[in-house]
């Protein structure tokens, strides 16, 4: 199964954080799943590190590359179709990173792993 991890879920998964649900942990570690991380999540992480809202180990770029390689995570690029999907997306959620992640999941027809309750207001499968 292809599955898109929201930014916080990715960070909790790679850090083995107790905040990650058992279901999310199982999805993350199941070798039959293709775990995806949006380029938007990488951008969000870089901005949070830059503003001091998130602490990073060493250089953020090498940290991200290492973690994605270690966990066999596929990077999901932002395509024109994903951006155009935003036009028809109701504004239940105002965070631009979350909105593009939602648009990607909808356009790709894949579930999202996220604790964010606002995601459930959209016609996307949310696992937690």
C-alpha cells in the first residue's frame, strides 16, 4: 500500500516517539508498504529548523536524506496536478503545507497518516 505521512508523523516515526500511534507505527514499519513523504514536509521541516521551532541534528539536508534512506521513504514531488487540486479543496484547513499534502493524497488516491483532526473533514482516508 502507498501511504503519505504528514510531517509530524514522519518526525515521530523516525524518532520512535511515543506520540506516534500503534497503527501509524505498524504502517511505517510494514515492509510491504511504500511510505511517502511530500516535498512540502521537507520544506516545512527546513523552515521550522530555520525559525528555531524544531531542533535538528547537524545539517538538516543530510539528516533528511539519511532518515529517508534508512527508512526506505520515497519522496513525493509536488506536481502541477497536486497544486491545481487546491482550487477545489474546501478551506477547512488553512496551513499551506497541510493543504498541499491533502491535495497530493486526494490526487494520488492514497491515505494519509496524521493525527490532525482537520484532515478528517476531507474525502481522504486518514490513518492514526
